[in-house]
């Protein structure tokens, strides 16, 4: 992230209430927030904004899931941090998320302190 700029964070999330919650928690960071409602939109937004600082990727979305979107993004932007977020916190979900290229993982319901901690690991605030 360059000096004196606000972080750009993409929230890939198909459920509006989840998006609004994450956006509210991140409002403390003065970040520019982008919203993708599916994996396809997530890829398109990152291509349009190649200086994206972080992606919070829901794994279960319509049209293209978060695993596939993450693989595409990591191939093109290997340094872009992608944090998986999912309500389906089965034991192999974390492993599948990491295998697809995610840098970290949050299980829903996401606690605000956990979200800020993980985001803080990837952004120099």
C-alpha cells in the first residue's frame, strides 16, 4: 500500500446483510470498499482496480465460487492477500481455502475483533 492512501478492500459476498456488517466493521479503517456479489464480479473488480490491497472472499457464491475466483486472482496477482470467509466451517474447508490460494481464513459468524486482526496482518495501517 502506498503512502498517504486509504486501503482498497474488496468484499466478495453474496448476502447483503453480511456485506453491510463487514463494511461497518471496516469503516474504522477509512478504507475504500468494493462489493462483489459473486466470484465473477470479484475477478472483474480486481482487474479494473489492479491496486487492490485485500480481498475478503466468501467461498460459497453464485456464478463462480470463492475457490475458483481466488485461483484466478492469485495467478494474476500473486501478492494480493485473499482472506476466505465462510459459514461452512467444516474441517476441510480451511484446507481447501488455503489450497486454492487464500492467505487466511475467517469462519462466520465473523467477530469484529477477529476481522480487524486478520485485516491488520495484511494491511499496514
